[in-house]
C-alpha cells in the first residue's frame, strides 16, 4: 500500500505510515508548492492514498471517489502541533483495517472518522 502526504502535513508523519507501506511527502519530490490538481494527479498516478489537511479533497463533486486511489482528510484544530497531529493519526490508524482506506474518502476528526466508498 502506498501513501502520499500533502505539503500541509508534518514531515514527521512519514514515520507513522512506514509500517503500512511506501510513503512519500510532497516536500521530498518537489511538490511543496503544487496545486491541488497536481497533488491528486501525482497520488492517483502512483495508486497512493493521499493524506492531507485540505478539506477540498473531501468534496466528492470536485474529486469523485472513483477518480483517485483514496483520500484521508484530517479535520483537526488548526493550532494542533505536529505531535498532536501524529497522535491523532496513530489513534485513527490503529482503529481500523488500513486496507479500507483504498478507494474511499475518509474524514478524520478527534476520536472519530467518517468514510465514503
């Protein structure tokens, strides 16, 4: 399984996803200033699940579920530190079978998540 972390995700989040498969961060590959369209295209071409804090990616009218390999949107307080974001990610990933993230849009909030397939 592959994951692609958007530029708005802490770089340290890469360590959390290493246990689940290949992971890249937008900053590693020169996409730190890329448009949303470039980000989703990069993830889709590589069959990677996009992990982001950008709520626009949860809009299924703009990014229909069948148009990408999966999107995880973190809807957390804007003031969260990297450590708090990573703790929320760890809690979320330990609460489900990660394979369910494929071909779905998942919105992660504190202590819960919603998934559209």
